[in-house]
C-alpha cells in the first residue's frame, strides 16, 4: 500500500466537499448527470467521448498517427504528462464543456461563463490527483460557497517551444497567466477559469429548472450515446446569440473578436443547433442540424437520388466540384440577404453596375434568370485551354454545366456575349464554331487559333450547356467525359453515406488536387521541413459535403475520407 505524506493527506481532507442537493446519483451516466445539473437554458454544451476504446479506433487512420507525431514535438514540456496515470484512472466516459447563461444585464465572458464537467468513476484517485495538483502549484486557496469547497489555483505562463516551430509560427504569444477553479460533487468534478460559473451552477442545482426538462437537449444527448460519436455540440440559440455577442467583444481575447450582429437575423427561424463528430469506416463525419422554430413543408429545391444527371458531365479526375440546383433562386436569396445591410447593399449595386458597363448585360436578367435547373462548377485536369497561355505547367481547366428550362433566353445571352467579345479587342478574338465528335462547339479564339482559345461552350443536350476555359479544355468534356465522375470509387466512397435527397455536393479529390498543386509549385514544397506536413495532408483521400432538409430541420454533412494506417 502506498504511504502518503502528511501534507498530502491534509490536502485530501480539505478538498473533500459536501454534496449539493440534487436528483442524480454517482452511478448515473455522465449524460444524465449533465442534464440534472446544468440550467435548462444553457447556451452551449459540448460532450466529449473519453472512452479509450473509441479513440483507439482512430489509430487505424494514417492522418491521426502522422498528426500526433508532428504536433507532439512542438508541445511545451509542461503539456507532456501521463494522461493514463493522472487522469484516465478516475475519469468517466463523457466530459462536458459548457457556457453558463448570462445573468441579467451582466456582461458574459469566457472567464465568467465557461465550465468543464467531468464524470468521476474513482473518487479516491481524483482526490489524489487534485491533492498533487495543489501541492505542485504555487498560489492556491480553498473557500466555501453554500457548503461546497472550491479550490482556486494560479496557472503559470506557458510558452510553446518556438525553436522547433516553422519560422512563420514562431511569433506565437505566451499563454497568459490565468486561474483555475475546481469543485467536486457526487459523481463529477467541475472546473472553471474562475469560481463564478461554478457558483452559478451550484445555484442552479439547488432548485432551478435543468436540461433534464429540456426536450431539445434530450434529443441531442440521445443521439450522442453512440460509441462512434467523438464530440457532440448543442446550442440554445435564444441564449447563445447574446452570450457569443458579449464574448466576441471581450478585449482580453487572444484573437480578434467576430461580430455576430450580421448573422443573428438569419438564426431567428431556428430554435436550437446540434452537431456530431463521428468515426465511420471511411473516415470522420461531421453533421450539423439546425431545428426550425416550427415545422415547415419539405423544400422543393432538393435534388433526388436519381436526378443528379449533371454529375455525369464531370470527368473522373475532377479536382473539385460544387453542384446544386436553381442557381438563379440561390443568387436572389443571397442578394436579398446582402441588401439588408446598407454597406453590403452599396457594394452589390456597385458590382451590378460594373458588370453591366463591362459586358452590356444585366446580371439577373441576362445571366441568372435562365439558370433554373441543376448546375455544376468544377475544376479538372487538362493539358490545354486558357491557363496554358499563362504557364505551361498549369494543367487546369474550369468548367460550368447548367441545365435550363429556357434555352431560348440562354441562346440570346450567348449571342450577346459573342458579339461583346468580338468587339472587345477590335477583331483580335474570332468566335469560331467547330465540331468535336459530332458535337458543335463555339470557341473564342485569339487570332482565330483554337490552340489559344479563351472560352468555349456547347449544348450537350437540349437543356444542358457546358462552358469551359478554352477549346482544348472542353474537348475533355464533350460530347461526354471518357470516364464519368459518378463511376469512380473515390467519388462513390465520398458520397454514398451522405443523405439523399440533398441539394448537391461540394467535393474535393485530395489526391488529384495535391498532385496538380505540387506539380504547379514544386519548389515551395520540396524542402525537408515540408515533408511531414505533405504526408499528413496526403493521407486525406477526399472531402465531401452536402445539405439536406426535413420539415423539422436543416442538415449539413461533411465527410473526410482517410487513408488507413500503414503497419
């Protein structure tokens, strides 16, 4: 049996706290503990899965192994402690970070509102840890609040080992000298930067409504119980917006604050937001749900699972793509939102006038109005086209495929553009019509030479036009790509687990994109210092995202497909 010094035994007796009257028992799950002690209107709750077996599953991904190896060498010496011995031995299965709600007219801040709640599976080991923590820290005291002992510690300044960092990161500031307040309760321990949020928590536990009476939070916590969920976040927007508005103006923040005034009006139709970071077979999935104040009818702008025909217009080696439906409607919504802010409204008006004076076309009437079907903006490899004129190693093409129900209006727009480009350089650009495998293609050629084409377009069927950066670039797309993007393993893996129907995809093929990028700027990434970061980024196969909707919520999903670890 280990013998403890008399001083440590004295500290243990000091730290043992009186129980606060509450409904939970230590045997309850950490989720139940959180629900029974945090106030019902808690603005922000984050749940971190601390089960070792869950985090060990991340070891099968090369990204995690490489990232930890790279980051660990930059950690300050004080950050390297034995987690298994000092923390895991007493820590339960789900740690909670939270911000307490504002009280009256007081100004919220990180120091005054932030809390960390950790479930305790072995109280004796926790008390040993706290006693050792106090013994190793200069400047500590214990005081009582409503029968609860609160330990307050001062933490020293911590500076990163800058000599090991790349030059661009060696100007990182020291972490300022801050305090830590700790209190223990039956089944859990609470930590704050100051004692203020702990005192507010104690007040809540003594009779106020808690998250146990909040059905929206209960819905979130039920979804977080999966062993594959690493992190859960919950936001009560009615209290979160004023909280973050205060925090963003805190002059003591180590980074510039961001105003939420511009986005808060768009959040009024939602009651809560939750999100989940989950381990999947393919990699990591992040999902965010924004719940409507009242249920709405299903949106009519979703693309059905069997109707994403526009994807067949993209080549297999596409670097990146953004697809969707009804670009005209999306632009009108964006313009309406921008117009609510005077400064942004003026910028929009300036842009519209510039577009009209530069092209002779009205942006909404001549361009956007007929883009009412599916669309895809994409970047793909090509050995010709516009960018080849700037650099022989550019090897990039940009394509736009758009469906329309008003081809006549689109044809009128293209004819106006053809006339405009011919007059722009006083005949230096010739508008040619050529044939590619039986497909008619219109090309804007410098001096009439298709090898120096600036832009080309073609109607690949009755309602779909494809536009690309030059004749040589569009030759890879018409009449159709040799291998289509939806047929590739990489794209299927990136999108098969995402919800359908949806509003389209954002997609990046990291392998092909990085191959192009390193080839275009080889000198920047050939030094030894860049090698470890190249290996980390290279272990990401793809990034994909989509949005979808139900009558109850709007949903946003991101999937990062990762390379398996190499044994």
